[in-house]
């Protein structure tokens, strides 16, 4: 039996408490599996006195995460504070500087500072692991870096923000509008303190940026992503999409096509019969596509105490077992700079707008689209009670540039009563 | 850069050729990811002269797999011969004896001799890896041993024979009977040389035995499984199940309940809206449930050149990276002997039978069931054109013992015109 692996856990929110619980409850199992006792030396959090429903008396207390990260009796620093700056960043840097392994659930930190942290960790010869940062309990980082290591990854997709998927499926099942469901979520405590992180697609974008780096061997580059939230999705969009056999998802897609690197976290239409289309509630799903393996779909809880702590412990067990590989699967120094595509892969699009109800309105819009070289698959005007007519258009495959040109030309027609909403129809 | 990792590949069927192709096509990528060149020293197969559509001239040829396994220029012996005895077993044993790592896709070998081989490999200090043996390209062995290492696994389920799932979904979609679809599969070359391996549930049973050992820390024990094939499933079963909102799947379930170890590979009813219910065609799906992570679902191609070779290469890459852990996740010597449950977890059951069309027939069957303490949820007699009336019964939750008792008592009623078919309704 080797020496124990001693943890210092910073952050005792949901995930921190969950991690402590697993270590206490499954001590024998963890030792059997890793060949070492896994122990906690010290913890740190903002408030020492809060009752967290878990026994903490055996562990030393640090008020300061940096002090925790550099303690002599800590082998692995577990960062569960969150945020891409401040104490989380300072403590992770301090831990690496002090030669400690790091396990973190912090997607924002990795998305913004992943390259520098990975280089520092690899130079120091310590692990920097983050299974819990992406898709909660789903072991997707391991699947991508190890399970599909023999594949050239062609595309990564995913629904990776449970709150957004909950909102969209709740709108659909209850026929409620966005604002109503958003308020429900606020009341239920489902939203981040800054809800834009969820509904604006930022949190999910951080996750996609991390997956894309691993998938394509590029530096993490959050700024190279196109991010769009779900705030503009109406119950009409959801119902019209359903009527055509689609579901609307906040879907991340990253691919490295002949055109260069493309990564988007945007609301998309997906076929209702596809695994992504069938995903309901707060569950996450990641789709990995490789040249040999074809398509692998992983599904599970994307958040919550147990699932996220499970992912933290997977990393801790790997470290205890001595399993280590470069942070993003290849040495950080060899990661290439992202060459963003100048053009998205062509796609069919769904377009919704309101037109003033006057003769020839629809024809004018159709004509503007034709001038941009866009051919229309379906077009419908649906029930209305005022002088504004809601109109829905599904295009054939077209470039995003052509679509943007058409949308830019629409106001000049004089028939447009609302800004068009355009959603990509993703091929699965 | 470390020294190259040199492979000897035995068996040049679909998977062997797929493995050679990945190594040739993705050489640079594999080196970037593992830090080592991955090369092939030698290959072996039954026929040297066959054109396999892949360049083999650079590799030494061995007629004998054992000779290949023990070559000085082989670091990893890749066994893709198949079969639980004969050259596959002899060569794997020889490789371990010669201190070579082993990667295999051979589920039968692991299911029948996993314990002895794991002990030998661990004693010799070599890896014995088998990601490709279960669910093709889905990295399920890694998910279970590493990704969910922090969990006590509570249940493992899966659809792990693509041919059976193809047959069942094809029967449903085309309304064809079992024999017709079976013949189609024979003509398409979808079946093993001995089709019982597929439709009898044996191949899928081998896979479940392996997963169960990892999940519950027990010795692989194929004989402790209840195995039942899909041969008795009729188009009526499929249509009646669909009518009640279920799909029929050849489903593996292993759980370690308070009653002891239970593992079955049997046709079951699952809700059509569940991920398992929605699985169509030859795709595989594995469901892993843990005390912390909840439910994780993995889906992908369960067979075929690319997917299976992808799994072989995941193991090869792990070895190249120096990632190793005990064969079944904990040292083989610590694996416990299976304590098979004396009783299955209670469940609802679907029962189909034919009764002679005479007054009181249904009442007699209902009465026999009541005497065994089984309460009936639904009962229906459906369209018939002769003196035999097909009858369908769905029970409330009951023990398997009570069900077996009721079925044993049915012939004495004198109204039974065909043996009852009983299928478990699995809760997801």
C-alpha cells in the first residue's frame, strides 16, 4: 500500500460538500480501486461557521485558498470556488507553483486561462484535471482525450447547459413563453447569480471552448466562438419548429472543416427523433464524432452535487492511480493557434419574422432572399389578429454570409415589422 | 521522444485490418497524443495470400499467433483472432508469459478465462486491456473503471448485440415476423457463423459478464448469468408491447441488490420514450448507474471495422502513454466470488399465451395467477380467427418465483393452448 493521497478542498458549496461526502462514504472503495487511502487534510471556504450538513471537524481550516493550496500536507489542490479571476485563479496558480496536482470544476478559469495554466502545470510536472468542468458527471474529457485517442475528431456537439434545456423543454411541454419560464427558474434557484451566464450561452460556451481545444489540438480560445443565448426564442418558434419535426436546443457545435475552425454555441433546430432532439429537462448530452468511431453519444446529469462530485473524484482517482497525460491530451506547447474559419459550413436555416399585412409583402421578402442566392424550402404565414403577419421560412442549404446579406437587405423592403430571428438547422 | 511502441497484430479480419489502417493513416496524430511512435512489427492470420485491401508488406509475417506473441520486437500483442479457446487463448497466455502487454477484442475469452488471465497479467506486470470487447467503439470499460471510479455502481444495463437490436427494430418497423428477418440477416451476412451466439444472447452475455465484474468487484462469472435469446419473440409481442407504450429489447441488466448479485441477458420491455426504448438498428447502448453520478447513458456503434479498431487503439494509446490500472479496476486477487441472488428483484411482467376459446378460460388463468399471489394490471384477449384466443397479461410487480409457480400451474387448467411467453418489464 502506498502513502495516502492528501487533498485540500477549496470551496464548500454544493460540489465541495458532495466531494467530501464521497470521500467519507466510499473510503474503502476508493482505496480498493486506487491502492491508496484518499484523505482530506484541509478545507477552505468563505464562511467557517455555516452548517453544511457534513462533518468537517477532522480537517484543518484555512480562510485563504492560496494558503490551503500551498500547505505541506496537501498533495492535490481541489478548486471548487469558481470564477475565472480572483481567489480561484490565484490559488490554482499557487498550487501549481508549489508542485501540487490540481483538480478543478472551473470551466470559466479553463476557458479563459487554460493555455497558461496547462503550460505551467506541464512545466511543473503536475496534473491539472477538469472532468467536472464540462457536462457534470459525464466522463466526456476522458472519453475524448483517452477513449477516442485513436480518432481524428471531426465534430463535437453538445447540450451542456441544463438550465437552458430545462427552459426550452418546459416552454414546449407547458406552452409557456420564455419570460414566464425564466421567472419560474429564478424562483426555483435554477439560475446563476448572473443569469446571462446560463441563458446567454456563456457557461455552455466555456465548456465548448474546452472540448474544442482537446478535439482539435488547438489552444483554448473562447473568443473564437460565436455565442448566442436563448433569450430571443419564443413559444412560437418552439411550436413552429415542433410542427416541422424539430426541437430547439442551445447547441454547441465545433468542427474543423476544410474552411478552418468553426465553433458556435447557439440555439439550433435539431430533428426531434435524434438523441439531441429527444433530450428533455436539465440533462446534458455530448456527441463526439471521429473518423474511425463514427458517432458516440454521452448523456447524463450536467450539474448537481453527486454528478459533479463524481467527476471531481474521477480525476482524484486518476491522480491516485498515477494515470496522467497532458492537460489537453497533447503537450500544451504543441497546441496550435485557432485559425477561425472565415465562413460557417453551409446549412439550412429557420427564419421567423413579422411582416406588415399588405399585398406583396411575402413576395418582397422572397425576392430579397433570391437576390442573395438563397433558395426557399418552405414558407408559411400563420394565424394573426392584427396588421402584423407572422411569417416562417425554412431555407435550403445556404452560406451564413448569404443569409446575413438577405437579412440586412430586408428592412429596405418596407414590409418588415420585426427583426428576423434566424436559427441554424443542424444536421446530425 | 521515447522509443516506439511496437505491436504484433494477430488476426486480420475486419477489426485487424481496421487497426492497421488507423496506425497507417493517423501515425502523426498518435505520436502527438502519446509521445511515442506506434509501429507494427509483425502480423499473423490464417491466410497469408488473401488481399485485405491494406498494405502489409512492411511487417514481418508469422503463421503462428504464439510465435508472434513472443517475438522480441513486439511490446504489445494485439489479439483479434476471437474464440475462447484455441490459438487466441494460447497466444494471449504466451504473450503474458513473455512479458508483453495484451490488447484484445475477445469477449468470449475474457468472459470464460478473465480471472486467470487477469491474475497472470498482474503477476507479470503487464497490461491486459479489452475496451473493444464490449460495445464496440463506446469507451465503456474506461467510463466504468476510471470515469465513474468515485461511484458505488448500483446497476449496469445495456443493449450490446447490434444484430439482435436490428432484428427487433426491423420486425417492428416492417411488421415482419422473426423468421423472415432472421433470413434477411443471414443473407446480409449480419450473423455470426453460429447464429446462436447472436440471437441466443450468448455474445451479449459475455459482454455483460465482463461489465458486471468491473461494476461490482466480482470475478467474471458467465455461468452466474441468466441468458435468454430473442428466438421466441413474435411480431405479436412487439406489436402488443408497442400498443402499451413499450419496446422489446435484448437487454442486459446486472445489479448488486440486497438480495445478492443478479445478472440477466433477456428480452425485456422498456418504455418507448426511454433512451433504451428509442434505440433503433444495430446501435449499442450502455446505461451505468452510480450512487453519486446517477444515470449515465453511452451510445454508439457496437461493431464494425472503424468503431472496434477505435477501441483497440484507445487501449494501445493508454499503454503508450503509460496509463495502467488493474485489469478489472481492482487487483484480480481481490475480486470477490459472485454470490448469486436466490431471487430476482421483483418486477412487472408481460405474459403472452394462447387459450382454447371456451367459456371461463380467462378466468381460470386469472385464478391461477391469483393463487400465486400475482395481481394483474392489464389483461386483454385480442383478435383471433380459430378456436385459439391469444391473451396478453401485464402483471403488477411480482417475484420471479411467484411467476414461475403460476406458469407451472397453468397447464393443469386445461385451457392453455400454447406455452406462455413471459418478459420482464424493466424499470429505467
